[in-house]
C-alpha cells in the first residue's frame, strides 16, 4: 500500500519539487506554459475566436497564421480545404478551460484544439506569459 501511495504521489511531489526549485533558483519549470493549436475556417472566424480568447484572459498571445492547405478524413471521405491556424500561448493549467471555451464558440462540429507543453524558451518571455494570464 505504501508503494502504491508513493507511486500515486510521485507526480504531485515532483511537480511541487520543481516549483520549489524554480522559486529558489529563478529557473523555468518545463511544461508550465503551452502552445495550443486551433484551426479556423477563415480569417474572420480566426480573429473573432482569438479576440474572445484574449478578452477572457485565457492567453497572453495569439498568432493568426495565414491560409494553409489541409487534407483530412471526415465521415469516411477525404476532404481538402484551406484553414487559418491560431497559435495560442498560455499557462498549461488553462488548457482545459481554453479548450472548453473554444469548443463552445467554434463553428466546427469538432474543432482542432491540441496543445504542446513549452519545454524551454526565453525566460523573460515565459515570465511575461505567466504575468499576462491570471493563475488558478
């Protein structure tokens, strides 16, 4: 039982230890921030969603990338379209809330909302993200 509890507590203890180390040393804890990718049908929808995300303070920064070609299977058929991609920089702890909010306002039946943790980066930029997006 003690071993099971130890294994279950490991992620929590590791996270706490990394945060404590970060506070003491001023170093970045990998994965504290993330980039979310959100696909949009056109530029107007992309701008509307980006502004809504920013108005809710769910991100520090949103890039709106120009049209790209996309190939994908939808309901068993190969589809081809153009899309606009949002790159959303935020706290990792906000990804769930961001995803729920985007799904509630996005016109796609199943919008692409995926995220990747930020492992490293400019410490001043990462600090700025943290300061720009309210914590939990």
